[in-house]
């Protein structure tokens, strides 16, 4: 941790150093990530591509503090995540990270409003402010009129937009999305990608997994994961 | 996150999963209600039988005629002799039966009893004044008939509480009034204390008691006795009195084989013992059924809770990914299962206790056993809270991604 505290602005949002992840042990061990390095600066829009099973989700889950690496270091906003206990990690997930899953992961039988409001409740935000920010987030994704709908009353694209609203609502520094359009038709894909473009334009840091080149084309940077190793592929930028 | 928010989440989750909530509660409700009802039935039966026993006079021995080798009270067969006044007199002889305190010969008949426009069929029992202590019968108002009434064959009667209620109006004390027994006027000189259904084997409140001479001369004739009630001098001499009765009656009835008597003795002590045994078997049976109900209820709860673990584990994964602190998740699940269990416990107790008010035939009532209520409630709630919190405790140890991956 050398000069990373000199100016807060210069601290990379993500700083991953020779990080490895091994699932299982012995004969059945799977080396999902092998000594990966990755640096993402504030405001960057990074697309992660690679074949299925190459280790993309593994990487993103660790970046989102949903999983822990087997070796190496991960600094989030200059903070070594390994030093944090479960309660501090929960605060980190709540304030710093917004995570969008391929399978939406909305809480079933619970309204869009309640789903989006959830992170704010865990953040201890007052009821009145919660309401404002939840409605604002739903408005951003164009679903203000669907606040009281339950997940099973929404299309896949709408569900994913609710999930994006939920990831945004705490205004996290980092938005992580694991194939957010993987389960969507082309029209819904456009909606969600436009949404991410808008967030990027507003200065949000985004890391997104995709195996769609068209999706990757919207990003500033593209990194490719091959069998657990990372290679930088720049220049795809439009 | 405040406690209020946790409770709000818990309630919202319960309402969002109504069917699951209801099924979980059903297990607890049924378990508790079954235990309360079954133990109340056992308890009620115990108290019923207790009162039956106390309906018999203390230290009293009842002699009944029976066919040899047959059952008590059966019509005397060809080879059997009925009980007679001679038998009663022999038992009253202090020489032959020094441990016998008193002897009350009994005749009885089912007859129409009328007063004014009211009439009903009651058991009319003719005996001597010793019958009152011998059958634990107490006069509430007026007086019992005495030896003078018996020797003069006076037309007097002491009537049961129900008889007075039915013929003269509820709560009435018709002393000095007249009842017509099969057309024969008897003057009411006393009313018995109500015993309720529990006294003896027929309802003593519906009896009409009169001097034996009166009943014999007017209704049954001077033939056989229905039974003879014999009182031992004290409970210590009850066994001695019994063997004296056996030796006197065996001689008079020409019995050589004690297994083939044409009469039978029933003592209150003996009856109490038999009933007590029956009762404890019965209670054990009910307790067993109650325990099984509780077990089945418990398994039901556990089942529902475990089936929902996968779904709940995913939900916990989502909540963790959104930044729920461990305390919020454990808190929500504990509050959820506590609300369910306590609510179901209250409903179960309510249903169980309400069930004990359902009227039962033969006048016996289910009487709630408080200890059983406590055990049932505690066991069910512990199961409910334990297994309700189980997914949370399990998932609390998982990383969010592991919880999310559960299928
Ligand atoms: N929980 C797990 N246990 C064991 N192996 C896993 C687990 N999750 C992923 N893997 C393995 O790790 C490798 C990388 O998986 P993943 O990161 O999901 O790939 P991608 O998202 O690029 O398709 C794969 O070989 C996969 O089988
Ligand atoms: Mg993947």
C-alpha cells in the first residue's frame, strides 16, 4: 500500500493483485482464476469476455465481495478486503457495490418497490428518504409505474431493470453485472445496455461480464479471461 | 437496521408466503390442541371415576344375586337362590357376623312417579335407614325415613334432586307435598343432596327412596331382595366382614364351591382398585396418543421449515449480497418463526380449551390439565422457533455466493 492514499481521487476503485481462486481440493480442485491482476479506475466501463467456464463469474463474485479469493490481494477503494469481518463486508456490499445477476435474483412474492428499497433498509436510511430514493431509482429504469408489481408480474427485461434499480439505489461506487442481458430478448437487452450507458455517462464505474461482442463494444476497455488468466484487449472502444 | 424494521420484514415475509406460514402453524395448532384435548379427556375420566367410587359408601359391601358362573346381577337361574330377607337377617346377627356394623336390605323397581301434571319414570328404592350411609346418600332438606317409618310401613318418600326439579319445579323443596308412585300417594319428607352424574352407576338424583316395607307392600311384594348393602364396623374390619358374609351366605345357599356362588360381593375398596387400574391404563393410552400428536405436529413443522430452507437460503444469499448484516438476517428469521409459533400456540390452546367444552354423553366432562398445556406449548414453540431459525443459522455461515447457488 504505497502511494494509494495520497489523493483519494487517484485511488483505483478496484485493484486486484495476483489473485487466484481454487474450488475444491486435491484431485477435484478447479483452478478457476490463476494469478490475476486487474486495475479499474474511477468512471471506467470495463467489459469482461471469455468462454463459458473460463472464470468470469468467479472473478466478478470476488470483486463483489460475495466470495473470497484463495490467494492474492483485492483492494476496493484502497481497502484490503481480506482485513474485513463479515459485518464490515456487509457494509461494503451495501454502500460500495451494486451487483446485477444474470438471473435477476429478486426476492420472490415481494413488490418491485420493496425489492429496490431493501439495500436502503439495511443501510439504515429513514423511511421517508428511502421512499424518495426508491421511487427515483425506479424512475431511472423507467418502472416508476410498476412499483407495486411482484416479480412474477413483470417481464424478464422489467425484472432485470428492477434489479439494476436495486443495485443503483445506494449510489455505489461500483456497479458489477454478470451477464445482465444473458436472459433477455434483444429489445430488453437494448433497454438495459442503454441504462448502463447512461450510468457510465453519469460517472459510475462499471464492470460487466458478457459474451456478446456488441455488448462489449459499448465499454471503454475489454479484458478477456481464458482458462483463469486475464488478458487486456483494448481498442474495441467505439 | 432497527428492530421495528426487522419485525416489518418478518411480517412481510410471512404474508408473502401465506400458504407456507399457514401450514407451519397448522402443525403447531394441531399438536397443541390434540395434547390439551386428550389429556383433558383422561383427566375428566379420572375425576368421573373418582366420583363414581365416592358414590359408594365408605366401608360398604354390596351383595348381589347372580347366576352361578354368570355375571353379577343376572337373573337367578334354576340352581341359584335369590337373596331374601332371611339372608339379610342372618347377616345382621351379631353372633355370626361380629364385624358387620349394619345391614340394609334393598328392593327396587322402576315406576311412574307423578305430582300434579308432571310425571316421569324413576327408580324407587326401598330399604332401611342404614341405606343412607351405606350408599353415601345425604339428605339436603327435610329428613331421612327412620326405623319407625320402616316398621310402620308409612307412605313417606325422600326424593332425589332431579325428581324434585322435574315434578315440582327447579330448585323447589316440596316437603309435605305428595308424589303419586304408580298411583300410590307418598308424602315427601326429604330431598337428597344433588350428587351429579357421578354418584353410583345409576343417577342417584333420579331416585325415590322409601321404607322397604312401604315399597314391598305397595309395589314389589314381599319376595326377593334386589341387593343387600352391608356396612363393616370400620375400614379395618372390612376384610373380616367380607369373610363372615361369605361363610353365612355360603351356608344358607348351600354353596360348596367358592367359585360357583349364586351371589357376589362388591366392596367399594375392591371397586376403587379395579377402576384405578383401568384408569391408569386409559390415561397412559391417552398420554401416548397425545405424545404422538405432538410428535406428528412437530414433524409437520420441521418438514415445512426444511422444505423452505432451499428457497430461504437463496433469499438469504440475495439479502447478504445487498448488504444485510448477519444480525438482521438472524433477527428476521427468529422474529418470523417466533411470531408463527406463538400465534399458532395461542390458536392451539384456544382450540384445545374450547374443545373441552363440547358436551360429552354420560355427563363426564373433559377437564384441562394445566401442566399438559404448558408442555405442549413449550415443546411446539421450541420446535417452531428452532426450525424456523434453522435456515438463517445455516445460511449465516455461508458466503453470499454459496447461499445463492443453492438449488
Ligand atoms: N462453486 C463451484 N465449485 C466448483 N467449481 C466451480 C464452482 N463455481 C465455478 N466452478 C468452476 O470454475 C470454473 C469457472 O467458472 P465460472 O467463473 O462460473 O465461469 P464463467 O462465468 O466464465 O462461465 C468452471 O470450470 C466452473 O466449473
Ligand atoms: Mg458465468
